[in-house]
């Protein structure tokens, strides 16, 4: 599936990096994934869940919080509040480049973060927590001994997940601001809580606190014997399956879905083509009276590679018209033409390299068309069919003097 690198700035002007997993077909919704405390976007569970959701039509952005992974900044200067600001920056990036996220997913402390950030994002219709604590203050349990040292020191070194981190007093002080579950009751968004009963990092009691505090619609799904990090790939796959099925109930009125489904077939007259945005980069939806397709650019050029690029569409128009014209002629003349294959290429060359061009220092567009004809054909018939190929309507249009009138519509 297509994968696009995402780079954006947080509120402090620091560069955050992420990866956007894109579906190969129609995009049902955009989701934002918040990883666990001190993890990164490349955490195996995050990767597996994002890929599985993309295969089900949900584009997922996972990114590194400040000071983690490949994002810049100093982790020791961060806190839970800055994590929330990073989430809002990521949501803004999606909104500006593609479409605003309608789904937030948070693993462990990331779950607590999305519960808090969701209040600031009107586009979000549904929130999912995976092995998450009810409040950020739960993190203090991970370094209880160090917590006491911070009463007298400005910073301490802590060991978490086999890695050493510098934690400052302001980190602990900030957690105290998020010691209440009141904001969960005010969420006013669909909530799914996924938690393993045997989770020895975040107790199942935390899931109960979230569920009790939340208002409906809310759902709880047990993750069986999964561990906190969802280290078994089957557990990640299960999470993605449950999540996508559940989310479909709440995202069908999402703005993106409305744009793609309810308005997917506007009233279009015969001969008119409508092109409209599918994201705020290069993905475009092309509609005619009865048909539709996707146009895009390759990932190397900043696109999502979900469809033909504009020049491929141009070549396709010429190639399909050529093939149709040859078939009509062969059928009319009862020529034994069994199959037609047209191969096309677009190049730009210097005019001095073209024998039929005026000598001037400029470049021209050259469309090369190779036609393979299969059948019991004489040399005379082949020569005639080549002449007919040059008479196809699109060929004539491209060789005519073209006038393009551009107007602003109401």
C-alpha cells in the first residue's frame, strides 16, 4: 500500500516526522494514531494496526512525538500537554494536506492523549483507546521511585523499556493537571475501549474508569490474553478488524464520506467532465455522466499513487481512441484483425532534434505511439490500418490548433 512521509512543525517550531499509510482504493476516512509513552511511530503494533486499517480504506497517520524517533526536540522538555499539542499539529497537517481526521486512535498513554485532544478537534467523530490509562497521572506509576526524587531535584534519569530518559520536575507537575476523568464524560464522541484483562502495565481497572466516565455511544472489547504492547501480530490484526468494523458505524456521516459517497454522482451532462479534489495534494476524482476514476501523482513526486497521472490520462485518451478507430475500420472492412495493442510514451525533446520542426532553441512535446496488430493481415492492410490510426478523433484534436477558454465558475 502507498506510504507517504509526513513532516510538520509543532507549536514550538520543532520538526515532527510521521508516515501516512494510504489505502489503494477509495479513502473512507483519515485517522491519527498516537503511540505509547516513549515508543515511536515505528512501534510494531502501531505499524501493523496502521497497515491493517489502510487495507480497509482508512488512511492512518502515525508520527513521533517531540524528542522521540526521528522527530526533533528534547524529550526531557516535553510533558503531557506538549503531547496534546503535537497531536493537534498532526491533525492540522492532515487537514491542510489531505482532509481533517475523523478518527483518533491512542495506544497506552497515547490513548489518554487522544481522549484529551479530541475536545479540540471538531472533525473527530470517533475515538479509540488501546490499553490506555484513564488519566495521564497514571504514568507516575512507571517511575514511582524517581517521582519522590523529583521533589528535591529538577531532573532524574529513569529506565523505561530498556532505554534511559531524563525526566524533569515539570513533567510530573504537568501530569497533575490531568488527574480527573471529567473530560471523558464531556467527550460527546463515539468511544471504543480496547483492553487486555491481563495487561500488567496498565490495569484493566483503568479501562473500567474510562467506560464508567464516558457517555454513550461507548463500547468495550476485551483483548483476551494480549500483552500491553500487542507483541503478538494476531492481536494487532484483531484490533484493526474490530476497530474498522466499529468505526464504520460512526464515520458514515463524516464530511469525507459525504463528499465521496453522497455527492459521488452529481448531475453531469453528456460530454462534460468534472474533476474535484480527494485530498489537498494531488489525488483527484474524475467524473463523467456515468463513470469515475482517480488521478494522482507518484509517491516520489509527493502524491499517493492512487491513480493515473495527468499525462498518463492524456496518453490513455489517444491510445483508447486509436484502438477504437482501428477496430471500427477493421470490422467495417471485414479485416481479420484479431487483437490491437497500443503502447504510448510522452517525452519532451529539443526542437533541433526534430527533423520536422523549425530550428529554434525550445522544447516540444512528442507522443510516441507503437501499435501491435495481430491477425492474418497483408502488408497493404497493415499500411492502411496505420493510416487509419492517424485519423482517430483524439489524434486530430491534438494536432489541431487548440483553444482553451478558462473561466471562474459561480
